[in-house]
C-alpha cells in the first residue's frame, strides 16, 4: 500500500468517525454520553480515556438544536 | 470585650427584572459581554439567561437576565419564571441576593408600579433607570434624588445600548449591598402611589409622543396600515433576490475555483471524491445562499429595532382572531421566520393554554431561514430572471408567494383547529406599543454577524458532517466490475433512494430527491447539500456545487420542482422542531400530531401541485 493511500484512508476514516460522533451528539446526546463514559473506563488505554473525555460534552440543550440563536453564547449559559 | 461588628455584604448573585421591553437584555449584554437577542418589542426573553460580570478587580458576580413581567402575580409561563426566581422557588436556582429593577425612563407611568411591587420581596434592590438618552431627547426631566426617596431604593441612570452606559451601575454593584426597602402595606393602591411619585419626581412634556402618533396615524390605519405592511414585506423579498445576486456569484466563483484546484492537485481516488464531489459540492452548495439569508435578516432586524413589528401585530389581530389565533401569536410566528424553535419557545408569552397550543402547532408553517436555500435553489433553476411590469423581479415575486403560502396555510390550519374545538372564546389583545426608534447600525451589524456565524457554524458542523456521511453512503458499496448504470445506484444511499421512490413517485420526486429528504430531517438546508453531493457523484461532474441549478433544471420537470417547493412549504423535516414541541408541551401526542398533520399536508399539497402542473405543462 502506498503512503498516499494510507494518508487518504486515514483522512477519510477520521472524517467519517468525527461526523458520526457529531451527529450522534446532536440526535442522541445521551448515547454519546454513554459512549464517552464507556471509553473512560480505567481498563482502556489512556488515549482512549482521553478521547472519551473529549466527546463527553453533550450536544446543546438535548433537543438536538443549538441552531436558533437563543442558546447560550460562550460568555453565558442558558438553563431552563 | 466581645463586640459584634456589622459585616459589609457584597452582592454575588444578581437578577435583572422589569417590565417587558425595558432593556434588561441589552443591559445584561452590556454587563456580561454576552450577545443575547434584543429587539424593540415585548417578549423577546422567555427564559432565564446567566452571565458573569467583573465588578471589581478579582471579583465577579453572577447575573441573571429574567423574562419581562408586568407583575409578580404571573399570568404566563415566562412571567412565572421571573416570579419563581425572585421568590427563590425555581428548582435548582438559588434566590438572588440583589435585584436590579430596570425601568424604561420614557415610560415610568407603566414601569414604576412593578418597582413598588418588588418591595414585598424583602431583598436589596437597585433601580436602573434605563433609556435615559431617549428620555432626555423627549424632554422628560427626572429628579433622581426625589425618585430614590419615594421608592426607598437607590436609583442609577443607564443607557444599555451605549458602551459605558452602565458605569454608575457597575460602581454600585462593586460596593456594599443597599438596605432592602420596607414592604408596602397590602392596602396601598399602587397606581395611586405611582401617580404621586410621578407628580413629585418626573416632568413629562405634553407632546412627548407626537412623532410616534403621527407615524401611527398611517401605520395603524386599517387600510393604509395593511398596504404599508404588504409593501414592506414585498420589497423585502424583492431585495433578497436582487441585491444578493452579485455576492452569490462571487461565492459561487470561489467555490468553483477551489473545486477545480483540488481536482487538478489530487490524483483520482476516494479522497478527491470526498473533497470535491462530497464536501465542496455539498457544503459549497449551501454556503452560496449566505448573502440571501443576510439580506433577509437585514430587513427583519431593522423592523425589529424600529418598533414597527408590534404595530403589525396590532394590524393583524383581527385577521388572526378570525383564524382562531390571537394577536399575541404574532411575535412567536414572526420569530418562526428565523427558526421555528425560538418561535415555539416565544409562545410562553401567551397566557391562554389553548391559544398557545394552536400557535405551537402552526409555527412550523412559517418559512424558516433554513428553507431559504431550498427555495432559492429551485427558484434560481426554474424561474427566469426577468422583471414583471418592468419593476418587479419575478424570482422575488415567487419567493414572496412561497412565504405568503406559509403564512396563509398557518391561518387556515388555525381556523380549522378553531372549528374542531369546543371552546371558541376569543381573547382580547393587550399589547404595549413601543416608541419608534431609528435602528442602531451597531445592533444591526451585531445581529447580522450573529446570523452569519450561526449559518457558517451550521455549514461547518451539521451540514459538513451529514455531507461526509452521505458521501460515504452514496459511494459504498462500490459498483461491481460489470456494472451498467452509475455507481451510485449500487450504493447504500442509491438503494434507499430507489426504495423510497415508490412512496414519493405520485408527487413527482425522483430517487435523488428521496435521498436528500432523509438528511434533511436534521436540518432542512441539508437537502440542498445532499442533492449537490448525489448529483456530483451521479454525473461525475467536478463542479456540481456551481452546477447544481442547471443540472436539476435540465433533469427535472417543472412539475417536480413545483411539487418540491409545495413540499417544503409544509414539510416537518426538522427533528429539532419536533423535539422542542415535545419539550414545550410535555406531550408526545402533540408532537406526533404535529408531525403527522404537517406530513399529510405536505404530501397532499405536493400531490395536487404535481398532478395539476403535469397536466398543464
């Protein structure tokens, strides 16, 4: 396998993984949190734990929206 | 000797309260550096917002921005939030230790009553006399010392829309807390008390509202007012197409150049396909509509700032009551033009539960900005760019008609719901008409920046993610060596599209449209990026982002295009909207009802449109 193929498939797989995780966080935030908790178990490698903590943040307010401009800006938070 | 020294208490947790449209959120933004939405009408804030404000070196306080309330005796859901926070009864929210009561200095006759009512809380209160610049312009003179004495609370002057307009308030927040005012006796007539305070501390010139009255004679006229409203709306949609065209062409050329550069730089293979036929075609195909969205919001923001919108609500009240809605539904429905979600949340200002439910159910029929790329794509592809009567842009006329169809269908649905229910009582509209204000360019610029950020963020997150996933589903499994048709026919997406076509064939949708409808459930404009990706993969075109409109113009019939437009006037293709309906009504049944009736309406409208257009064309 040529180096170019390795690079191109690494990019494609990363893009697919990140896109899937993003959509999971929007459509089913609880599932993403569960996945994150699973990845943070101590019997996994440290990099998997780190990855789990990175994706632990649930998406928006849970409605899967975060698009309308009424959600919090970085300077403020918005709870119901 | 053991002496007890009184300890100075400093505020840590402060709540901003006041009547609607007194500038609480503008003050909150000024104090905390936030950018929460502000507008010149009541009911913009419907839930609590929180931020931090640095009041002294190393010391910050927590500030809550609460929905506007006319009284602590709440009559609507948003007022109930304010009441519960003030009394410390909102679950998970500590009672504030200081209240900032924001008063509109130009309208003290109305706002002072609430300030007096707040005395019963037993909390320290600072009165922020906001809009002092507007009061000065109108010649309103306020004796601050006398007002402080009469209210029993410290009073500071603020101009929330100007930088540094809250410096006195910040200074006071950095110091010790004021003494809580004594509660007024239960038998005191608050209106009489307000009149007494006004006569001693405030001088209002007689003709303070002369300009407003002169404008209102035309703007609120039963005939000319409606003509003016229709003209404003019509011009808005004309401008969306006419003014945005050069900017759109610029973005299109840039996307085309990026696509061609990548095509020539990368060897053929899956990475090039992902970047050129997937991301550039899909994301670029949506990004091109940014100028149109910004021009639409330029008008909406200017109207919001000017104070014209509550007048429009007043004008349309009779029509809305006739359709089974209330004038109070106007602001939620108007918010629905940006996005159905804030519109549905804004229904919290409607006191009557039945009116609120009807408004929630019809708000998704308002044409949200996410539908604009779909409309613009189809109009650009099928409606010629020519003028009608030598004045009007035909594409703008069609866009106006589509927005009008959304509004008209909302009224018809509300009217049907009125007939289906037993309780047909009508509720009078009580609406505060704010003073006219020349829109502040800075506020408009911030508003447009916010809209552009939201749109670009959507493009860079949800649309990009779905485009990548759709590219994969449209590319794999790869076609067999002896394949006859295009490779996409053998992919997951191609098979799903062909399977769905059986359901949507009666309304003229081809399998490519069927594929686009699925990711369109997450966000409506994704349908455009999905079609761009699907057509790019089908046609092996290297510049489908720029070519999507001519491609569909050559491959679809006019009937199919009109049918898809009709579909998007009604379609409930936004899961977030359905989730918010569920959250706001606390009812799965209502959410399913909304989804079912919108889907049925969309299918029926598309079916009729397709069948009629097929026979005519």
